[in-house]
């Protein structure tokens, strides 16, 4: 299978030992492959955990860092997947700020001259 067949699909990537400082070589990572160039780079996009929805803008990696790449099939996937994309945390609705009561200013008294 050509890498071009995987473009615009969700893929599983296993990284080589060279990428150990950023990725665990034994782990399977889920990404969307968005591009391939002739210079040996893959354009990937992080996915949100548990879905195939993009979580970031695409970025380029060197394909020499990749040990395995194949199409993600959630129905057949048995081992746990690692996602590098973050799901946005739901924001808590804030109650409107309570207006502070205006403090009365002391009346000016004339100073004795």
C-alpha cells in the first residue's frame, strides 16, 4: 500500500527508537495523515481522544521517525491508542458578577479658617 492511499485518512503510527524523547516506540498513536511530500516528510494532524476529529492544525514530521503506519480501523483495533490532541475542557458557566452597592461619600465639611 502506498502512503498516498492513506492521505486524508486516520492512521496509526508507531515511531522508531530515534523519536523516543517525544514518543514511546511501543505505543500506537492515532493521527490523520493530511499530506506526503517527495522529500520524506509526512503531514499529520492530531486527533481528539476517542474520535477521528482533528484537534490541531497539520504539521510536518520526518518519515524516518516512523516505524509503522497503517489505516486506523476502530472496529478491529484491540490495543490501546494514544492521542496527542487534547479535547477542550468544557468551560463552566460563570454567574454574572454581582453589582457592588455604591458607598456614600462623606459630606464635605468646611474647614475652620
